[in-house]
């Protein structure tokens, strides 16, 4: 089968690999139909994720059709159309019982990280009964790809961890796919302000279209002052970091108001400075999280009911043979205006 393979920092290739085989009773083999590229995949390619070693098939998102199942799988059978969660969950360990699927003792974020992932013609998915979701008849499969990772990530790590509430003020630093997913799902709670911050005017225009009340281009270094002006000098109740670099985390520290929350979503590959000399007295909460995908069933209903138009996040489409071009397009988003790309296997 064809597969997209990480061969070390800066090295990637489309290769022929053997079709995966069942290894455990709870496994399923899924024939991929549609997948996508995540910002985390770009972090891997830069060498920021040491758990992902050379030779790994990347990808942790997508939809497909069950090819075969292990003897222990009771929920699915060959031919079923399924949504693949980016997080594999056994459903039984102590962490899973607490809803912390990302820390599952035998799962978590393993697809495209410590085991081969979804950017291939077939993928082996462990813990199939508790890590796959049936696709309803008539569902838009492209839209559902957004439920594998980015929508639950924006919602769980940004909106829920950030304690977004009716009437509150929210700033989202980073108007990429994750930041826009946080923007879309923050509107469940009717905040009075959602301020989007980015360097890219095109992405800020998209954010305005998606429901942002204000946008700030941070290129000139005045973003913090502009946010303070929007909030009457108070700062925001929730600052969501959706990039993963030191400068954007520092900006969140600069704009969060007393009693507020900084919700980190971005994948950080280098250290950041925590300015406790300024924040120690401000009753500020800082949260971190890897998505657990506990919200997928709820988000599936919101997408089905058209409460969220997840498909509007998709800007480009490629065949699987074009995956290198897809990576180039996604990696040069400022030039290509890419948000999410769909790759059809």
C-alpha cells in the first residue's frame, strides 16, 4: 500500500508499505477514504516530537471503511463506515475512567506517533470499539474528518479548559485551523467578545466570517495594547494559545485579565517563559491538555444538525498520490491560504 512516511527531521516520502495486519483482539483494519494533515504533523517533521521516530507512517485523522476486525471487537464489522478518533482509548484503565483518554495506559495519541497512522491506504486502529465512531447515513464525510482532532481539540483544550462562559471575553492567539475550531465552538457559550489574533490578514478575514467580534494583526507588536483597548483595559477572561511558540504564549500572559484563564492548546517544541513576577497576584489559571476526544459524540450531533459547518474549514483537496503537494500547500499556508486539506485515499 502507499503510505506517507516520516524519515527524520525534514525528511518525508511517499513509500510502498505492507498492508497492516491485526495484532490484538481489539484491533480493526480500516481502509482509509479521507484523511488530512495536522499542524502536529508539521511539528513532527521539524523534529519537535521525539516520541515519533524515523520510519513512522504519519496521520491521526480521517474516515474510512472497516476492512477486518479482531475477535474481541463487538461494535463494528467489515463494511462499516467509521470516523477515526486521533486518540485511542481502551475505556477501562484508570485514566480512561476519568475521561482522560489521551493518557490511556495502552493508547492515547499513538496513531502517527508511536504506531503507524492514517496517511496510508490502510491503518490498524487499536481499541476499535472505543476509538472508532459509526458514520451516520448521509453524513458529509469531509466535514467529519474535522471531528477526528481539530474540533474536539479547539473545544476541549481551548473552550472547556478556558472556562468560556456567557458574556465573557475571549482572545484566541492563532487563527489557524485549531484557533478557528476554538472560535466556532466558543460560540456555544455566547461570549460577548471573541478577539482573533494572527499575523495573516487572510486568516483574520476568515475568522471574522466565522464569527469573531474583532481581529488583530500582531505583526507590528501592538496586539496586547489593541486587546486592552477592546476590553476597556481589563484584559480578557480567556486567552487561548493556539500556535505553540514562545511569543504567542507570552502574548497570552500579556492580555489575560485578573481572574482569567490561559488555555494552552499549541504544541510547544521549545521552552517558554512564565512571567510569575507579573502574574503571581492576578488569580490567573493556566491550563494544558492533550485532546481526549470525549466530545466527539456531542460534536457529531452539532455537525449533523448544522449547528456547526465543519466543512468550511476545508480549503484544498488532493488525491493520495498528491500528498507531498498537499504537505507543501499546508506548510505554506500564508501563501496558499490553506486551512485544512482533504486527502482522498
